[in-house]
């Protein structure tokens, strides 16, 4: 069970890890908000097409849409936009470190809002062990000097907190929704309001002027970094805790290291190995007591809730 959770966490990191690279490419030509809107819109189309193919329909209950609206704002619309904007002013190494604040905010919020996710010594040890590993990974870049404006740092820090809010809110309010329905509805609700706002805030935007690299980057972000990633994200929330899922932010920088070794001929160092070991050790600590009695998504549904299309 725990090994499968780690496998799913690694898969999620595989979807999100390279995202920073594709964001960097995309925001060079497209506004941060429009990149977020396109990414979320593509994810919404993919997941809702899957539902259509499976002949399943989303609930029409107003309460459900209120919840996915709030969840989508904190888990996707706000953090995606903030990170896209912040990456214009902050080096990627510093961005990775700031994004590592997500697990800290998540366990604090979970302590306050979730009865079945209390703060424990193992969780605290795991989070700080992961943060130490992250610091070791990015230390060479930090020593060499990094650039980052106050606005950029604040933007990415707020995004990390927003991710924590989204994780805890979803875990608290959407636990009884089938795993693919929740992200499909979230992404759809965000697309409805974010895409028009993004176009209005980007006058003069012409899609046909975009380079192939930008189109490919946004497409990859939409399909793998959003649609596939959020199905894995909800599957993990079904099986384990919000605190454990948030640890994915510590795994993501490892992909930056791997990409650097593979594509930029960077050398594997002892510090990289130590950082990775520390991160994996932190994840193991948090996972040690994450197998609680959790109500899985879609297992204890009020049948009347879905009776209109069952």
C-alpha cells in the first residue's frame, strides 16, 4: 500500500517536475494568466472528454459546484497564475525553494481544519527533512548568487500557501466525489472565468504568432501537468493524507537535476545525492503514519446525489 503511494507520488512529480521548464518557455511569449488559463482549459477538455467517452456526467447540484469553484481557485487558478508571474522575476532555484513551503502550510492548515490529520512528530520531522534536502539540492545555485524581486518572492510564497489551502479544502469537502469527477469539474469551473479574464488582460494577443515551442509547452502543461497530474493528485488524496501529497513539491526539483544531467551535461555530485536521500527520507517519515482510516472518494456516496445520471 505504502509503496504504491510512493509510486503515485513519483508519477505526480514526473508530471509536475518539468513544468517549471515549460512555464519558462511559455511566459516568454504569453502572459502568465493566459498561460494558466490555456493550461487549465486544455486539462478541462481532456478530462471532460474522458467522462463523455465513459458516458458519465458531472453532478448538477449547486453545492457541488460551489465547492469545486472554491477548490479550483485555490488549487489551480491562483497558484498557477502566481507562479507563472513570479517566475519572470525569480530564478528557478529560488522558486523551487519557495515552492517547498507548501508542505509546511499544508500540515499547519490540516491541523486546524481536518480532524483526521493531526500534526505529529513524524510529520514535522519529515517536512523539515524534505526541506533540508531541497536546500541541499539548490544550494550550489544559491551560493552562486540568485536574483529575485520582492514581488516575485512574495508571489511564489503565496502560491505555495494557496496550494496548501487547496489541498486541505479538497480533502475536507470533496472526499465523497469520484476521483475523476472532482478535477474535471474544478478545471471546467476555473476555465469558465479565468479564460475570459486572461484574454481581456492580454489585449493584442494573437495565437497564430506563437512559436511551436510555446504551443508545445502549453500543450504539455495542459495534458500532463494538469489533466493527468490532477487525476493522480485526487487518487493520492483518496489513499493518503493532504500532508503526504504536499511532499510532491520536494520531489519536483530532483527532476530539474535529472534534466540538467541529461540535457545540459551537468555532473552528478555528492550534494545532489545527499539532497535526494534527505528528500526521500522525509517522504518516508510522513508516509509512516499516513495510512489512516480515510473515507475514499466515491465509496460512501449519497446515492440520491448522483441519481439524476445513474
